[in-house]
C-alpha cells in the first residue's frame, strides 16, 4: 500500500449541506430554521434561557475544593488501647481491626487522648506527639509501619 492509495473509510466523510440556495431547493428560503424567532435569525449561545437567569448563575458557587490525594486515617486514642490490652501486648493495625476498635480499612493513627498505665508495643502508620510521649512514659515502645 502506498500513500496515494489511502482513503477514508466508507461513510466516514459526508458532504457539507448547502442551505439557503433559493426557494426551489429543499433547504431554501428559511434554510431549515423554521419561521421567525431568535433561533431563526442568529445564533443563541449555549446556556441562554431567553433572558431568564441561566441555571449556571442560579445555582450557588461551591467554596473550596476536595483534595483527591488526601490521606485518611482510622483514629484510635491511647486511652482505648490501655482499656483493651494488657501489659506487654503487641498491638498492630490487624490486631485493632480484629478486636473491632477500628472499622476503616487503610492507615491507622494513634492519638494521645486518655491515660495509659501499661507498657505496650504499638505499631501504627502514624502517631501524634502526645501519644508517643504517653506510650514511652508508660514504658512501652512505638513502631512506625510503612
């Protein structure tokens, strides 16, 4: 096949319809626009509603935006850990899900609300500074899971 043999697929190219070429033709006189009115005389821009306030101006504007890359964490407080686990226990996201302490899937963050009196080994994706201080003060260890 050579360049001069190339041609568009059958039926893909249609000829431009020539309108308004005299009253004798099929699309003469009004050129397929019907009779009278704004649409027959000139173009009407998209969204124009005859002078009524258009839909895109009637609806209130949305403030801000939604970050598509936001990271969501399942949150748990140090006080809850102390209530549900004993001294020397090793805690990780799967253990928390099995006990029903967190419901969301994905990453887990430990927050510093509440008191902890037992030494725990806690593994999570993120920790607040207060949580780290309280766990270490109780004699426990903190491990960040990647």
